[in-house]
C-alpha cells in the first residue's frame, strides 16, 4: 500500500538545523514521522516503534524530512 502524498508548509528556523545537518553526514537513510508530530525518527530509534502504522509517513532521507519542516527527535541521536 502506498502512503498518501504529504504537503507540509512549515519553515525550518530551528537553531538545531546546523547540528542536524552535520548528523546527516554521519547517518543517512530513510526516516519516519508521525502525522501527529513535528519530529522525525530513524527506523531503529525507540520513538519510531511507538508510532502507529496508520500514522506513519516515510521520507527517503533525513534531509527530505528536514526540508519538509521536521526536526530530529530527542531520543534519536
């Protein structure tokens, strides 16, 4: 089943953006977000397991999630 398209209109003006960009160089791959949150998780992070499958939205990379306005979850460093 293909996930529905997501349109996010949220500006990224977070001071953690630079740190997150640096983290991307160390760890890249697909990420997951919840439709109820502004955080993204790597699949092996504890928070990713707590998102109900019907609420998950997948991005091909953390860079795509950041571009869409999501920030890295605190428990996913």
